[in-house]
C-alpha cells in the first residue's frame, strides 16, 4: 500500500480528530474505485495514532499516582479549626441550616451587623471594631 499519510494528504500525526477530518474530506472527493485504498489508509493511520498515544501515555505519570506517593511519604497532622465555635460561624450555620435560610433581611442583618468579619470570627469583637465594620450612612 502507498504511504498512508500521502493518501490522506496529511502530515504524520497522532491527532485522531485530524485523521478523521482528512478521511471525511477525501471520502467526499475520491473515486469509487479508490475508496477501499482510502479506507485502508484511514484504518492504518488510526491504528498508528492509537499505538503512539498508548506508548506515550505509558511513560506519563498521572496526578493520582503522584498524589498517592506524596501522601505516603508525608506525615500530616490536622488541628481543629479554632474558629469553629465562634459567634459568627454559629450565626451563619443557624441561618444557613434553619428556616430563615431564604430570608433576605436576616442575611442582610448578618452581613451588615459587623459580626461576620474577621474580628468577630476571632472572638475579639469590641464596640469600636463593630462600629468600624458597619457601613457608613450617607
């Protein structure tokens, strides 16, 4: 058989969609007696592209493999979240999981009360911090 890439009028590639497009374009314009040769070239090109793709994928490491190796070599320690029981988090959870979840006024009050900022989360809310976190009135 002639060179498959010459028949498909395509540079050697492992790009399967490009091979399919070249075959489709050539199939529309080829003579009926040339179609079997074109089909053979198409199938050979696909086989060659898949073989190249499989060979290159065997040499690549996946992220999953690397993650497993990294985790196996690390000793991880997790500490509890120091803000888990802060007033701001508790208020958020009450709103989010309660019946007031869709109440826009409650959410607006939560976000504008000053008890959703970092000072309140850290449990260090003072009157001066609260007033500095409040939106200014025009």
